[in-house]
C-alpha cells in the first residue's frame, strides 16, 4: 500500500499536507469512523480521496450536489484517477455500465447522490463490490439542524448491513456542535474520531458597511482593492445589472466584471469561470450558484450586497477569500431594506401546505404522471413554461420543489446542463461493419470507433454539429440517426440539456393523499427562522464579527483585532438611542401590549418605514419584543413565543 505522502506527491504534486489533513487521513486508514469539520478551503476532499487510492478496494462517495460531484470527478480524471458519478436522471444503461465498472472494473471512486442508495440496482451491485471506504461529503445535510437538510441521507447507515467493517468519513465545512452530534447519531458511527479545525481565519477581516447608496459605497471599496474578487447577490437580474454597472464607461471590449448565475448555459458559465480563475477578469458578480468546488487561492475580497439566509451560507461564501493565507477582506454592504427583505424571504420560503399540494398535483399533470405511478421516472422541466401555464412566480415554485425534495417526494437536478454524450452498448462483435458500408448509420458508427478511444466502455462527449459536418450529413438527419441507434440499443445517446430535471421518488398518490408532515414542516421553519435571526444578529452586532461567527459554531476566541468593530468603526446599524426611542413609542401605542406590524408601520412616514421595521426586528433578536407568525408585535417577551 502506498503511503499518503507518496499518493499526494504523485497525483497532487504537493510535498506535505495542510493542517489536520494528515490527522484525518491517519484516522481513516486505521479504519476509524471519522468526522472532519474543516473550514472552506482546507482541502476536505483530499481527506477521503488520498485514502481511496491508498486502500486496496473501492471508495463510495455520497454527495448532494451534482455540480460538485462533476467538478471532483473531472479533477480526479485529469490526475489519472478513475472516478465516475451517478445521480438521479441518468438512463438505466448509463447507470448499469458505471456500476459494472465499479464492481468489476478499474473504476476506483464512485460518487452518488443519496437518493441512489434506495435503488435495488445500486444495492445489489454494492453488496458484491470490494468496498474499503464510504465518504459522506457535505455531511451537515444529514442533520435536520443543518442548513441544507436532505432526508435521503438517513439511508446511509443501512450500507453497514453489507459492509460492517468499512469505516465512514463524514466531511463538512459548516456545522454547529449540535449538527456534529446529529451526524454521528444518524450515521450510527462507532466511537467516532471527531477532528475539527478552528473557524477563525486570521488573515480575513470582516466588515459590515451601512449605506442607502450601495453602488457608491461598493465603488469606493473596489477602487481600493487589488486582485480578484467575488460579489454575491441574491437575484439573477441584479447580478447582471451590477456587472453592467461595473463595466460602464470602460473602453469597448474592456471589462473588469462578468456575471454568473444558474440561468446561464453550461458553455457560458464555464467560460466566465475560467476567465476569472485565470485572472483575465478581476470580478465575478454571482448568485450562490457560484463557488462550490472552485478552488482559487488568490481571491482578495468577497463582497455581499444582499444578506444570505444563514451564517453557514455566509461563512462558506466569505471563506472563499484568502485561501492562500494572505490578508483578504469579507465585506457586507447592506441597508435597512435588506433586513426587511431577509424576513420576507424567510416567509416566502415556507408556503402553505395547501399551496405545496396544488403545485405538486399540477406538476404531475403537466408531466403526465398518473395516479399510482411515477416513482423512478425522470423528466426535463421547463420552469418558465410550467409557471407560465399556471401563472406561478418561478421563485415560489422553485422553493416548493426544494421543499418537496427535502420531504423525499422528488429529486431536482439543478446542474443537469451537460454536453451530448454517447457510448456503445452493443459489443464489438455484434457490429459487423467495414469501410465498404455506405449507409449513413454505418458511416457514423465507423467514424465514432475511429475518433473516440474507449467509446465501448464509457461515455464520450460529442459535438453533433461538428461530427455532422465532418461526415457531410445534415445535422437534423445526423441527430435522427443517433436517436434511432439509441432505440435499437446499438449505443446510448444522451443529448445536451439546459433544463432542470425532475425525478419522482414516490408514486403519485391518490387524490387528496399528498401529505407533508405538519410537525416536521413547522420544525424546519423554526430552524430556518433561528438561522435567519443569527445572520441578522451578525450584521447588526456591536461585538467582534469573528467572535460572533465563532460563537455560533460553538467556538470561543479573543477579539480578532481586524474587523470593523475591533477597529472602532463608528458605523452602527442602529444606535441604542434609536432602539430605545422606538421601543418607548411602541409600548405607548400598543393596546394590551399587542399590535399588528402593518398598523404600526402606518404610523411612520413612508421614507422611514424600512428603518423602523429593521429596528423592530433587531429588538426581536434582542428579545425586547416578539413577532408571532401573523406579524403581531408583542411587547412583553416573557409572554411570547419566538418565531
């Protein structure tokens, strides 16, 4: 068995591991169940990829994000390490081929989505495979207290039934002590070795800037910054507008900023990402669709112009700055309206159970899924067309789909934007061709065999337009022949797609039988509300920014000395005088200590309502007042329940 350092040097080109990587790898190689809580940029994937090569058998990696799986598979393959990914939405023959290569062939590392663990096809192959390690990436998803809970992760523990001696390694960048305990419990780990790094980033300075003119404040900040950076916003439209604003006034063809969001096609996103990584573009303006799996060490600043819904998401995004250890900045530029929008976003993220049922049934009808059927079936979904037909807001439907996914009804592949691919499914002996064959099908098959090495054992990426031109065949006819060969099982043809893909995990129930557990749903909403209050507290805190983050993750440390609070910044979101004055006024006008929020806002001039509401929400965090679910303000916190 090669040593971990030999593997690291051979495949990654490094002479030594980063902090704690050796400790984690040593634990895994000693067959101990291990939890690795390492901050963003600490090299979590290496902690299971290196042992995977050292160990004699195969490694199964369970990951929730298709884009992340694909990035890691591509990276491993470039290093000469055999790896593949299976996720919901692939055709039967594709999955069958990959599982065969994993069980009996050279495939060393297999990535799967957690939903795959439930299928008979996977289980039967998994039983017969020589498994040495099971890795759970983004393992906070297994916990109902995590920021991206996935119920399918509960099935991971069942893998021990067939390979009881194989160790588990669970890795994550953002987990509170409560989440870590939940991970070990849900995975039924045996005396786990929990290895955690500090959440403190000694080279990163955290700053919150208050400004009603964000663009002016942002421009001032960027003028002082050298090197590349990321600017996060919550809406695709605002991302595009900001990139255009930053490029305004530059010479034709000159740009300093590009934009990136999930609505762009794969080719455009790859180009934008590559230009930024290779420093041809200084700034990338993006939604949270960007960043996962992108390892650029020299990011000098990350700016948030909107407030993320949780400390976990904020810390993960901010932590993409300064991975090379050099001084870097994590800056938030906010105004009073952002505090209000944060609350509104939370409320819109949890639609009524009646609306969820309506969307589910209309989705089934739109995709022609009948009652008592659908489990395991996958469909491309045009959200724009679906929402247009039923006059839904796309964002609201998307949030409904995310909830249905977390409740185990379906799986939403948001990253299924891939180029076309083919693989021969007939053995070479069954394809009797020679160069004398003149029909179109024969010409195409011979061309594929000559052009693509390995097309009989694995999918290869193709460009239909280029191939049709090489063979002097009209493109429409070329694609039509590919589909015919797919139906005849000569080859498997996977056309490129830009639409998200829905996979139903359960049959469509009888009318009025779609059910989401109300108690679980309420707990999920309460958990999200708690996270919302925590990120709002960070943005409005008078305490050291880094201390506030560390406290959230259960870690104590001295003030950082670098953040705006430690530097004695005089920019406070709300003064004690302002909060005290509003609280006195509220208690004076509220009858019996109760008042509806809309009624109270009506007492304020329009241009001051946002600030007044933001102060109310800060008073709620500080438990001076409480809001209930109907937005009734209760001035006596001891008699109230939190959101």
